[in-house]
C-alpha cells in the first residue's frame, strides 16, 4: 500500500483536527439580518464558566448557552434597560416558592423543557448540577458559599420535576445565587458519559463542549478567537430570541472594533475606547447606550495595615485633598455616575454604592494631616494595573499633583496586571486604584465581599469588628427595617473610616448599529443576546 | 550520492549541535517566567469571591507549590513525553493551541516574505545598477519609510484607507469572511486548503483577507532585504568576472540575472532567514491589529496573564523554527554557491 502525499496530509489533518471543528455543521446561508455579530476586546476561553480563569466573555456566552433555574428581571432606568436583582423570575424552573421562615426553596421545573440533545430535563439533572457547583473544584464553590449553599445534602429531589433547596439559616442571597453565571444547569446524562475517574464532573470535557439546554447552541468554538451560536428552536424557558445566529469574535485592536461597528460590518461592541466612542457618536452612524455600571465602583484604596495609612486621619486628609471633579473629567470624560460629593451626614437609604460625603478642602486636609502628626507630609507610591492605564494614568497624575500640595510625595507605579493582582492578594500595595463589581448588588454583600475578611477582595485590608458583625447579621436578617438600619450603619462607618475612597461608577458604553434594540445592562457586564433584536 | 550523504551528515551534525542551545533557551525561559513578578494562580482564581483557598488549590494543580528545580524536572519530563502543558488562558493543551494557530502565522509570514522578496530584489537590483540616481533615492526613501513606520501604524493606516475609506478590502478581522461557512481543515494553510478542494471563490476570499496584513509586514522587512541586495549587487558588479562578461559581449540581462545575482544572493539569503524567524515572533502587532489568530498574539496574551505553559511552548517553538530555518538557509547556500557546500 502506498500513501500519496495528499492522503498523508489528510491523515495528519484528521489527527490534528479538534473534535469541535469536526462537530460543526455547515452553516445554512442565513440572512445577515438574522445574524448578530458581536466583537470583543477579550475572548471566550472556555464553554464552562466555572473553570478557574474563565473570562468575562465566557460568562456572557454561558448565559446564552446554559439555562439557570432562575433569572433576574429587567427594568427601565433613564430610557435604558438595566437588570433588576430585586425581582427574580423562573427560567428553567417554571415557578418557585420560599417557605415563610426562609429555610426552604422549592423549585418546579418547566414541563416539557429539553436539553440540546432533545432529552427531557429532569430533577435529577438539576440535583447533579447543583451538587457539581458545591462539590467540584470550580469557581462556583466560593460563589455558592455566599448564598449558604455548601453541601450536596441541601439539594433534594422532591418528586418528578421538583427540587428542594434547604438552608440552615435564611440566607438573603440563596435564591439570587441560582441566577449567577456559574449556576448553569447541566445535562447530567451527557456530562457523565464524558466524565472520567479523575474528573467525575466532566470539567475537562465541558471546557470545549456543552451539555446545556439554553437559548443558543454552540455551532463552533475556537478558544481565544471566536464562537458561533445557533438559536435553539426548541427552547421553552423564555421568549424566543430574535437572532437565529450569533457570532462572537475577538478583535483585540480597539480602533478596528470602532471601524467595524461604524461600517455596519459588526453589530455591537461594549468595550470601545472612550475617545473613539465620542467620535462615533458625533458622526452619527451608530447608536450608543451609556449606562452607569450600577453594581460596580472604581476606588482608591489605602492599605489600612501599613503605616501611615493605618491612621484614619491620614486617610481622611487624603480624601479631603483630592480634586474629584477634575479626576472624573480627566479619567472618564465624565462618562459615569459620581460616588463622591454626597451631602449627607446619615445615609438617606440602605442603597449602596451611593455618593459618599467627601469633597476637596485643602485647609481641612492640612489640619487632619497635622493632627495625625505628619504636618510635613510623607512619601508613598500610587499603583495601578497596566490594563486600566487609559483611565488610571490621568487619575494618578492628578492624585500626585494634589497630594504634593499638602506635602505628600507620590511616586506613580504602573504594574502588569498579574503583578498587581499578586501584590493585592499579598496585601503589599500601600496606595492604589482599582475597581470592583458585585454580581449581586445587595448592600450587605458589597460589605461582606469588599470590606471584611482576610482575602484578596478586601482591597484596603480593612478589619473592623463592627462591620464584620453587621454584615453577618444583615445576611440573615428577615425584618426589612432592621436590615435597612444595619446597612445604613455600615455605610456610616465606611464614610467615617475611609478605608478606601469610592470614586465613581463608569458607564458601560454599548455601541451598536442603529437598528439594534433591547440592549440590557446585565450584572455580569456582558451582552445577553436574548435581549436583542434588529428593528 | 556522495553529495547527498555529505548533506545528510551536515544536517545531522547541525541538529545535534542545536540541542544544547535549545535546552539552554528552555531552562532560561522557564526560570525567567518564574522570576517575573505576578502569580498565575492569583490571576486565574480571579472570580468574584475566590479566596486564598482557591488560589492555593490552583497553585497545587499547576504544580507551583513545589520547589523550582522539581518543577523544572517535571517540565522536562513532560516535554520529553510531548506534553507542553495546558494553557489557562484558553483552557486547551498548549500543543493543540499551537497546532491550530501556527499555520495562520506561517501562512502570513510566508506570504509577507514572498511579497517582500518579490519587491525587494528588483528594487535592490535597480538601485545597484544606477547608484546615486533618482531610482536609488526612491528605493532608499521607500525602505526608510517602511522601517520607520511601526507595523501597527502601517496596519491601521492601510485598514483606514483600504477598508474604511475606499471599501476595497474585506473587513480586517481574521483569515476568512466571518459570515462564510467553516473553511476546509486539511493543512491549516487556507490558501493550500482551498486550492486542494478546488474552491476558488474561497481561495480568493482568503487571499484578500491575507493581503493587507501580509503587505503590512512586507513593508516592514523591505528595507533589510532591498538594502542588502543593493549592497551585495554593487560589490559583485564591480568584480572582474562581470567586466570580463561585459567585454565578451554577453547580453546585459544575462550578466545581471545569472552571473551577478547568483553571486550576490548569498547575503540576501542569510538576511531572509533571519528576517523570517524574526517576523514569526515579531508579527504580534500585525496579528493584534488584524485579529489574526496566530501564535505570536497567543504568546503575548499568555505573557500578560503570567500563563507559563504557552509562553514556554512558544519559545520552544521559536527556538526550533530558528534552528530549522538556519539549516534550510545553509542548504540553500550550497545550491546558490557550490563552494559553500564543500566546507
């Protein structure tokens, strides 16, 4: 037998071709109007959002490919759609009830719901999925802990199509946690077929394959490059999406993304550069939805364990020295919502983040610094991550200049992101800017996540026993009035102690073709293709 | 037959001699990656509520909790078994990633080198024939421009003119029209694959996607090739055998193309080899600007995330390619100038 060169090449290719490339079906020539093309600066790196290192783009994709038991409703704010975490609707669960004591959640699955392979969704599948989120080594475990979901014993099949979740304490966010990107519902029969002894939860297989039943099926996926989705025509767990086909493509160069959107070759992008957005808006070929990221915040953090920032007076002095309005304009061109310049002494509501009562007052800053015994100032470094340079660099320059006026010498330090994260996690940064987002923007959750415990997200390494106590109490508080009081007290303590300075919530600028409608700002800060339509 | 055997011996000897160099590069990359500040475990455990436990767990999974010499030994053991590790950025084995992405980079680099050579050789010859003339100055100007403009500026400029303003070029993202179906996957080189399947419409589409990035890269490497051609042609044209050939009344084109060029092409070949290897790694900006799914942008992304395995895999790949390219150049020397093969 002789092998020709061509046969050899074919053989090699067959060996080398990934299973995904082979599985992709030849796309039907569908009209451009029914296809949505999203372009992103980052890239989808896994089809399983619970994999460590999953990118935000992967979370976005998984929302469209997998269903969760429940989902957040959306509401109109200033003419834009924004998610509403206070109203929860069923997704894969048709309805759900919470017992009066808040200790039991009963979920009734939607009759007739099927997985992508056509098999019916069962309560056993749901139980297996929930077990995976508390049992496998994945990002879901620590997220589910914030909803007091920690053990497979808490999930019980209570009849055909009925699943019960029991809690030890009435956790405020137990149900909300079932709506986050990690809480995917998995076709357990399919996943188990691809599990191995080393990998009982099929985590390896699910990185490049899906076992879901969501509104879209993955037609082809190349990690770091692009994903093509086809609408799941059998989908019953929500309103049938408009677009039959969705292409999500990584285009790293921001200027190229702007060109593509303006030429109409791509339909939507949410990560263009501020400068390009202003130009595109003025030329009028595109539509821009600018929506404040209501569950996020940009901040300046002090290391409250490191002198001189362990002294609240020093922190307050710096807070009184900064030119907030100039920083807001220089850094964001004013595209966002201010979290400074509040005019209150006691918080008006339990909502958070809110504008904090800080403003520039150099005389006060000098007085506070003198009170701290540092009338002559001191030297420090101010750090930020390279990926945020476009907004953080102007901010850092203004901080340096303003603090120079009260005698504090600031050296600016721009660090690669991985290095910044490491230093942050090791609590070695003295003074820096970064930002945070809470998927579940309940006030106590912000405080629990960002102001308690010895962990990376405690940006200021702040230890305040009263905050820890309040955050813990608020989490299980059933009386709304008591909960409000606890939240207000936490906000007051934060305003007084200033472990970090809240600056602003940057806008999400979704730039899209004029005919695209329905864009919704989602808590995971990605595009939900199911919301969109072409007029 | 003897020539073949000697060539074989030379190839074998070369490959053996390259092993210590490649090993050195491997160890060096390995150590540098670990010395760099930035802990991949922290970076990748970056979920909204990932704590120290997740970080430690990930570190153990990646083997980073062991001492560096032990890690290095494991690394060599894995490489010997053909396992380059797993990328955290893409979630795939590095070998799979590289296999999917290398053809894209190679296709782009080969096309760019071809365009550059096709442009540089005539330009260099023309400049050498009339040194100091207007043609010579024009060539010098072109080369200077090509070198001075960073590739991403050239790339963005070409996109702006040919895509945004004129609309002649397809949208500058990736290797094929995004709305078209999946291309055939035979060799990974789209131009070859489309030709093999006889899909000439697809071939044209892939070629038009390739044109702008390839031209961008070609412009950048035009200068070394054209200048080297000019310099070595000048030297050869001043030689006595050329004067003799002219005196014998041989036709001008024959003198230049056969006698002069063949002698002048050796240094050009050397430079082309170096240019090729450099392009493959240095075209990261072009790959970024044109969303080209190649190996260089892959390595850069990994480097930014302190993702060790892909960076190490990339460096290993580059070292290997460098060795192979140098070998090929050496063999080509023998073809161009039999004296070089004799040793």
